[in-house]
């Protein structure tokens, strides 16, 4: 899934396609995998990995700043790794953008989380800014060394990886890596190890050439227990520009393309727009099937919308839509609110149902443009509901700081239970001071609201 800042862009549906089927390479049993994919030093705590140019901006091409987690959240111990670090492929060169996109998994199943990163400005041979993907390996001291993920696209095609997702898509207990390159989705089967990528590669590309992949979401949606993939993409015609979600079910022998869902559309004279979208898979109704939530901030002149596609035994079925005009959701939809620009899921009130936080970073408040806001919708037996939803802004009682224009409050948000009380806490990125608002049995509370480093929020993988 993609990692963004204050982007005002959005999402996704499609047709029928048959992925290429390959024989699978299944490796021998390995040590127990890490409990958390982003626990890079294996101490049992989730870590924080943000793209960075290092201490004093010394890195030319960018790198990863890791803040190691503790029992109470981010600690004080950090690490910086880039292409100048020992064992990392390539060289630290200007505008490589190393680490701009990233995702975590314990690819080699050694008990330490690993990090896959893009370097979309990397030169490859005679091709300028062609892009590469590298897996950085976790260990007792954190990340070290790296292995290049081989390029499998057509000769001369872009190697830029614009989004990632991970999961065991074929149920062989080997973590797999999915990525978007040049409008297509590539799934690299495990084993992925320090010695190289040993599995086969499936290319997911719709027979309908108007579909252009832009983003990925992974999780378990149907009954087979294997990780499923949702490919978000643009659909471009001479008269319309739309966004679709394409469900691809995991399977023992191959991936199985399934249903598509139209998320938004607009009249257009053609062209491709990278409409993007942020999404999660979480069980909002606690029926044992993952539900797909996707934000489309460009919907209706960038007023924004969130679509929830509910999981079932055979895959996603019913869907629901939420906007700021939905009864129970505060405020009204206005152009450039960008409702759904960022979304995140967690159990805020500890009732066992997953909840959804939705950012509207372009929200204008009290005459202050682009001040920003965050909504929290709660899960229940019937799924997500707007009833009892919360509306949190810089001028909500108990929230530190002053309401100001251009703050984009919430342009990145994360729900994570960092104090381990069984209730997810809301982390909000904002230009004038990022915050953590604690979860409670009554929902997000401003009691004890604390200012945090923005890199803490940027470094939280979804």
C-alpha cells in the first residue's frame, strides 16, 4: 500500500483477465517468522521506517530512518541506512529517491522483519531514472545489507515501483511481494532471500487495455485463508476517466482474477490521471472475512468519498459509500475537502470490531482554508456506521495547538495500539505539530493528547 503526504488524488473497477500461470517454487521449512512484519530487530516491538536524507541531509539519494519501537511506542534508538551503507546494492546518487515507497515482511522467515523499498530515480544501465527495488534485511541490530528484486518488465520499460503489497498469496508459507510498475501489477512469489528472488513472477494485466494499475491492498477477504489482492486502477476512455477496484483472489496454484467495483468516474477527453487511492482491509463486522475500504478523495470535484466492499466466503459482495453528506458524519462536502485522502483501521474502543479513521486534509474551518480534519467511523454487527462517528480538528476541545490555514491536519493518519491497552490510538500528521490521541471505551479521546514527531507518523507502516 502506498505512503503519501498531502496528495489530493484518488481511486478505482475493471473487466476480465487471466494472469499468467507459473509453476511454484516452494522452499524448505524455515525458522518462525517475525510476529510483526516491521519488527526489524526482532525484539517484539513494531518499528518505524520513514524515508529520509539522513543526519544533516547528508545522503544524496535518500534512505530509511528507522526508529526502534518499545513497549510504549517509538523509543530513542534510531538507525539510518541508504545506498552508501555496507551491503546495500547501488550507490548513493542524487535524486535516486531511495526509500520513497516501502513495505515490510519477514521475507526470509528468520524472525526479523525486512523492508522492501523503491529507488525510482535510479539509473539502470543506459536507462535514466529507470528505478529499482531492494529488500533490506532485518537482524539483531536492525536493517543491514540488501538484495535487488529483479526487473521483469519489457525491455526499456520503467522499473519504477509506485506501490507495494505483501502476503502469502498461494498459501505455501512463503511471503510474496506485489508491486505496481508502468500500469501493471507484478507478483513475485517467495522464497525471497538474501541470495535472491527464487520464486516465479505473475503479471496481472487486464485484457481491457484501458485499465491502468496505480495502487495495491492486500489482506484476507474470502474463506480460503490465503492472502488476497485488491488492485486499484484508472480506467481511461475517450469520454470518461474512472477509478476501479479489481479483486484478485489468492490460490494454491495461481491468483484468480475476480470482481471489479467502480469507485468513481468523471467526464474526460481522455488521458491518464494517476487517480490513486488509499485503502485497507479490516473486519468491520467481525464475521471473519476482511472488508475492503478505499478512499477516493477526487470524487465529485475533490469533495471525496470512502467505499467499503464487504468480504464474504466467495469474495467481496455488498458495498457501502460514505461522504460528508452521509447522515451522522459531521460537516458538509465541499470541493477540495479530499475526504478519504488517507484512511486507517484499528479497534479504537476495544469492542472487537475494527473501526475506520478517515482524513479530510483539505477541510476549511472557520474561514481557514485547508486546515484539515479527521473523522472516525465505528464498526459493529452490521459493519461500519456513521452513527456516533467523531469529527476531530485542531480546534476540538483538548487538542493542542491553534487552528491555522494550510495545515492539512490528517494528511497522514494511523490507528495503532502503542500503549497496549487493547484500544487503538489515533496518530495524526499535521504541519504545525503532529499528535497522538488515545483510544478509549468511548472512542478517541483528547484527554492526554500528546504532540509527537511527524516522522513517527510517517514511519508507521499501515
